[in-house]
C-alpha cells in the first residue's frame, strides 16, 4: 500500500463552501515535491487558457519544497474557477521577479498573486503595481502592515502567523519525557538551523521556539545558530559539523523548516545519535517525508504549514478582487502540531 501526502488527503476532504465563507467575512526537491509539482514545472512558467480572468502568479523559487506544494494547489484552485493562470519562477532573485511583475503589468493581468523573493521589497512592488490599479494578493511571506495600508482595498496578505509555528516547536520539546533536558543538568542546550534571515517566518520561528521554553521557566543555551537558507544539503553539512564540534552536548536541533530538518536527520543518524533517546529534532511544514519520520520515531515532531488552506484562501481572495468585492487586509490559516500520536492522520493509504 502506497502512502500519499497529507496534502492529497486534505484536498480530498476539502469543504466546497469556502467561497461563500470568505465572501461573508470579506465584505532542493524531494519525493513529496515531485508528486505535487505542476505539469509544467520543468519550464519557467505555466499557463492555462480560456479563463474569465487573467491571473499572474510570482513564486519566489520553484525549487522550494513547500512552495512547490503551494503553487500546485493554487494553480488548481484558480483554474477550477475558470481563470487563465501564468506562474513564474523568481529563482530566488528579486530583480528577476521584478521583471516578471513588469511583464505581467504590460500584459494587463487582472490580479497579481505574489510570493516575494524579499519581503523588504514589498513596498517597492506595491509602488510599481499601484499606478495600474492591479490588485495584489501577497502570499506566504508577510509584508509590513504599512505596505498593505499603502494600497488599501487593493492589497491583502494570505498566510500563517509564524510566531504560532515557533511556539508550537518549543511546545513539542516541552511535551517530551525530559522536556528537552536530556542530561538532566537543568539546562536545554540546542542548535538552530535558520531560514532566510530577511524572511519574517524564519525570524519568528527562531525567536518563538525558544521563547516557548523560557516562558515556562526553562534555562536554555544556544550552542550555535546556522544560516541554512531553508536548504536540506546546507543543513546536513552544518549539523554534521555541529555534532562533531559539540557532540552529546546538543540536546535539541531546531529547524525553521522540514527540508533542513531532513538534512539534520541524515547527519544525526550518521553520527549514531538517536532521536527521542539522546537528541530531539523538530521542523515546520509537515512535508510527507518529515511526517513519515515522525511516525517512525526519527523526528520528535513537525508543525503543519497548511498549503491547502493557504492556497484555498489565496484563490478566494483573488476571486473577490476579480468580482470587485471587498477584501480584508489579512487572511490567516492556523498551524497544527504534528506528533507521533496524530501524524498518521496526515498520511493515508492509497
């Protein structure tokens, strides 16, 4: 029996009434990403035809595991609404994405859905787009509220509060048998694998995972923070170096996303350390590989970053703009803690 991703499971059980609900309130690739990629993922863009509106979608980088899931979901929902959809790969370069935005404006798209390469460039993006009057749905990477206010009524953000995901990571450690203090010396020693330093999600996950521990009176010691930029291979190398340098002193490995956690796991296993016994490991995203490792006891836990929920709300916000209806400034989707006790519900036999 083959296991499929929780994304497909959630899609199969999605509630059809999402549009009505929103209208009322709005007045490095892995096997999971390969299974979820759009049919044209080998190209720089993907297009549908004969839609009732033209939607331009800018993704910061197609190679990102989570955004591969997200863009596949989003494309499907927008096409189901009858829209023509073109998705562009920013290749993690803001200049490239800016050129793509300008191309979309020249083509006269009806709505832009933008996952910015750099959140610090969000205001520049708005300043570029606003003269055209084209609405913007920012996704996944949260801009400053002032950015949304500067294009009021024509701009919104759909995402999840990264402070919640960081807090949940800390709670996953507090819920272990030793509450993170494996050697019993009264202090939790950890390393941190961080994402893009300009990304607010990386900042909040780093901060709030540790805040969850200190808020419960735990003493903590950061042995080292590694800038791994969401990348599995980089995290694998850095965690291998950390294990060589700090050895058994490392009790917890925090990773801002699952790709880095999977890289960390490789090095942990190569160092003959055992998750749950002499080290803890947590990530974020609930990628199918990570969830399977939680089920198998190879990861302490992860946090579901709901690509299905976010893509649904992004598509619905887009529809509100197309229909000329009022759109709220923010649309939030909750994270969910994934542990060995509940992980199986995010995997389903085919």
